[in-house]
């Protein structure tokens, strides 16, 4: 059965955040708020790795920024994460004045390609050590849609979709890579939000996000529903026009912990050991 | 009825305290329990430990009214203990760890644990049990059947059929004083029961699998002689992917006594009613049906420098019997039937007579109840079972020769109790 292998110190998970660093992310303070959300989400995830005061290496995190280029904003396991959190007491995970400074266009295809490259390297490394690999998770946070210099909007979308499909086709015994696309707005009410659609939206841009996102299994749908997220059979890991950062944080946590979300009534779901 | 038991406890990363698993027992009341903290909850080990410790001190009569006892007494106490320990824990940490623990507290809100507890009621000839969750009770019978009980299924298996399906979901006791699911309360006659085993699910899954493959696999666990043996078994199984969890096991072996003890039999009893405080000048008197020479009850005993291979010492003496025990305070750990006493007596070459019998009597049942799982694990019946029948045979006749050379003068001046014992049992 797919997606059964929980993150654990004997088989750590791989989590990749793709963060849009195009110029528009500087508007409405979006990049700062996203950086703050990432800090809190990672802090929360790492809290779960603590067992009687000792942190277990249960997952590996990569944060990749992208515009026309990709930027390695963070790479490391739980110990590295803790050091990073301690150093960034301003609760900003990304240095938005330097390598995380928003500028340029949205070459989403190279972000997906970079994620695919990192995942393939990770799988090869774990396989060489005979370590089982939980299905890697990629979460793309963007305020826009594919836009590449010299390409039309359609061509940019097609290129990005091709890269997204290639990323989603990477497979380990536990399952294919899960790709979750989160589109954010800077201002509430700009456009109606959409969460986990089960049918392809007619809008071209939203349709692209739908096509580029992994489909939720019945287990994931149940997990989402238990957290009062509006998923149904056939839903995709895609949301758009999210402006509330608390909702963004919930969504990122949901996506990041999809391989083990317990319920307070003690029904152990797939356990994180 | 004689009972022997062994306990094993091991965390998934080798923790001797069992990490989130717990066990406890009360050998006087014959209460035994294991518990398994639910991973995706907040400090489940507090719930598991509290359940085991509270259970091991209860009045066994509560089994008859378990649901109301649980609702009115047990679960509220669990809530109180867990909350107290959480507050103490949070007060003891700071910085990032405190922040993370607060996240975890907000996220999980509660601790949770499964539980399996039994009472062996010898008076009524029953094994009574209460279970919630996937901690499991296995009952082996003398006719080769294995019964398997936990609260996660309505099936009661026998001979490997209708096996319980261990999944990632479980019923449990919650730290807010509630339950997910309900108690499975039942009892079975003790007649024909040969082994009883309580296990948390990490061990139960392995045992169930091996039981299906090998009906005698309880003997695999019973043959383990030490904590190291168990650790090695766990390590091998973990390497092979057969185990991946904390492990807690209590195995109880039952043996019925067919022979009616006569007045010359010696009995080791875990209760205190047969213990007589004897004066410092030990007076040994025997009543041997064979009519052999008796030691005068007026004789005093000197020169006590003898130690048996099993360190048996006299616990008390009355006009009919010599009550023996091992120096390791055997009474805390097991009952021996009269056949066992005979075997031990035969391998005794010399016995140290303890003038200060009152020292022995200082052992109280409260000592037993304070025993923590780690303490229990240091003393298993394997320590006792080191004596095999071959050991007995090695020493018997040689010692008999030695003893036979003793004279009444020697008996007056020294003490070779073994010849007296030999005479009692006519060996």
C-alpha cells in the first residue's frame, strides 16, 4: 500500500519547499509573511522530532528559492534545522535581503527540475545505504503562474507542466513524489479562493496548477477532512488565492505531514516513530 | 499450583526503561500488567507507567466491578498523575525544547496508552483479565491450544486461526480520564493453562507470526535466561525487520502440584503466615516418619560457615518443618512446590544457618510493590532456574558421602543441615 512508510530516524523523509522569488513576491509583504510561515511550520515539524529531549533525524529539509534562477536557501537535517531556527530568532526562515530577495520572473519549470534533481540524488544516496525512502514531498508556494522570458504564457505553462509531470513521476516503493501547489494572494478578497478541487478548473492558470498537482488518495482525503479541510474523492493537492497566512500555515503543515497525521482520539494513523 | 514468571522490557532504541512501554507485577496479589503508550500522543509513557503502577496495587476484587472502578477511581487518577507529571516536565525545561514541547502539547493535547492486566485468582481457579487496545494476552493450554485476547477484535483465536490483525489504529486509555473504545473484561478457568503471556503489540505481532509458524514458540521466550538473551533476540528480529517497536513481555508458567505435601515437606511460601520468629539460639527439631535419628531440640548450633551452591538458608523452624529460602529473597519472586524443594535440598552440600532470623522477616510486601520494572528485570526466575537436575545429580552422592561421615558430635558443634534434610526426604 502506498504512502505507508512514515518518517523516522531509520528512514527519514525528504521535504522540499519551492519558494517563488519573483518580483511580485515583494508586493504586499508576501515574501516576509511566507518566510515567517516557513519558520513556524519548520519549527512545529521539528518539535515532533523531539523525544525526551533528544531530537531524532526524522526528515531532511530543502528550501529552494526560484525566479529565473534557483537558490539553495536551506539544506539540512533536524540538527541543522534547530541551529538555523536558533540563529533566526526574528522568525524569518529566508533572508529576504540577500539570496531570498524577490526579483525577476517566475521560471517555475526550473524549480520543478531542481526539485527532481535533488530528489533523485537523495534516493540514490539512501539506496546506496540500503535505507528505505518515504515518498518525498514537494510544496511549491507561489503568487503567480509560469512566466518565462522569450516564451508565451501558454508555452511557459506547458514547459512547467512537463517538468511537474516529470517530478511527479519519480517513484520509490512507498509511492510517487507528492507535489502540492499553493498559490497565494497578497490581499484578501482579490479573487475567490479554491481548495483541493476535484474537477479541473476552467481558468487556464488554475487549470495549470490543477494539472501540475498530485491527486490525493482516499487516506489523504480522510486526513484532510479530519482537519476540516475541504477535500473530496478526486481532489488534488492544489489551493489558490490564499491570503490568510494562518490558513497558509495550516496548509503547509498539512502538506508537510501528510505521511502521518494523528487524531486526538488516539487512532494512530501512520505513525511517525 | 506453582507459578514462575519472567519479564522483559526494551525500548525500540535499546532503552532499558522500555521507552513508551511499561510493565508491573505484584507477586503477592498475583497481578500482572503491561501497557503501551500511543506514539502519536503527548508523553504517553506517563499514562503507561501510571496504569501499570496503579493496577499492581489494586484490590483484586475490583475485577468484579471493573467498569465502575475504572470510571470512578482508575481513570481520574490517571488524569491527575499525567497532568502533574506534564506540569513538572514543562517546568523543568526551557528555550527551544520548551517551545517545542508546548507545540506538541497543543497538537496532541493528551497522552494515551493501551493496557493489559490480569489477576490469577488461585482460590477461584481463574485467570481474570482487563484489556484495552492492542496489548495482548496469550493463554497456552496443556492440550496445545493458544488463545489470544485483546480489545481490538471480537475473535478469540485458537491454534493459530482467526489471528488478530495488528494495525496502526488502537483503542486506548486517554490522559483526560476517558477511553477510546471500551474495556474487554473476561476470565478463563486456570485448569489446563500452562503458560500465560502478556505482551505489548510490538512483541505480540512477532509472537503471533512465530506461533503460526511454530506452535511451540512460547518455549522460545521461556528459554531466554537473561536480559541479554532477550536483547539479542530483539536485535536479530529488528535487523530482519520482524520487530520495530518498544517491547514489554511478562510470561508466566503454571505447574500444578499433584503430590500432597506431608508433614516433612518443606515449603517456600511467598506469604508470611508460616514464618515464625525463632530465638537466636536455633533449635532444630525434626519429625521424621522413618524413625531416624533426630537432632535433639536442645542442641545448639555453632560453626556456621557453610554455604550451599544455591545459598539456601533457613527462614524459620517449627516442630514439624524447616522453612527454607534462598539468600536472594526468593519469597519475592516465586512459589516452589514441594518437589522443587526436594531438588534444591539435594544439591545443598552445606547450609548456612542464620542465627538472626528476624533479619529475614524484615522483608515486607511493600518492598514488592515498590519494585519498578527495571528492578524486576534484574531478577528473573532464570536466576532460580539455573539449578538443573544435572546440577543436583552432580552434588548429591558426593555430599551424601561427606555428610554421612559426620557424627552427632559434629552436629552439636557445627551444622550440616543437608544430612538432616536428606533424612527428611529419605534420599
